[in-house]
C-alpha cells in the first residue's frame, strides 16, 4: 500500500470516528431516556370531588405543616416560586384575601418550590409583607403529588378535605366574587 493510500485511510478514520462516537452517544442516551420514561409513573390529574392528597412540608420556622391537620377549615393551597412573575402578581391579592378571612375557618398554605428554599423565600416574604403560612418544598414533591403543569397553581379544599376547585395561573383573589365564594364555602353552602 502506498503512502497516499494509508494517508487517505487515516483521514477517513479520523473523520468517521468522531461521527460514529456522537451517533453512539445519542443512541445510548435515547435508549436510557426510553427506559427511564417507562419506569416513571405519570401523575393523574386531580379530580374535583376527590380527597386532596395529604402532604407535610416545613414552614419558615422549620415547623412541619400537614394538610390533614387543617380538617375543619377551608384550605387554599397555592404552589408558587419567587422567580415566577404571575406568582408575584397574585401574592398581594392573596394577602388581602387572607386578611379578610383571618379568624374564620380558613387557611392559606402557599408552597414554594424554589430550589434554594428559605434563602430566597424569606426575603420575598418580607418584601411583599406576606403573613399567611409559607411552606418549603425545594425538591418539588408537591408538583408530582398534585400533578401540576407549572406555577402558580391553586387548589381549594373544603372542610372535609375534598378538592372543590383547581385554578391554573394567577388570579385576583380579593375580588368580591372570590370573597363571596370562600365565605359560602366556609359556611358549607358550596359543595
């Protein structure tokens, strides 16, 4: 074999080898993704009228808060993050709703899914003067448990722990109609 023939084979090997390597890496990644997607269970969307899944998360004082401990109260569960503009938009109206219904059989449990947890949530709470309970879920377990598609998402649970409403996206929570809805729910007039 001539030097020119060896040189051509060497160039061909040098060009084809990286391409083959990239193809092998993509094939392995695809096979792995396919295997992992088969082992993951998809969360079913929560159904209105079903029992709200129970959860336990720490609040900003490291006290554990459990949804089932609020049986006998209407619970407004809000899943949010500090980096979410729609969440920031609705928080002041949630505070006004909380101020209006404080002392009644009502509670807000706002669950932050911020990965940095208390480090970013505490300054946010202070900036917006929020006084309702904020729970921390830096690993995002609530997203799977409640089958969320993004933030904010809110779930309204009646006194018996039954899901009565799911709201995707930000809302003006202190409107007269919303306040009337919550008061009727607290009185047991809505099911």
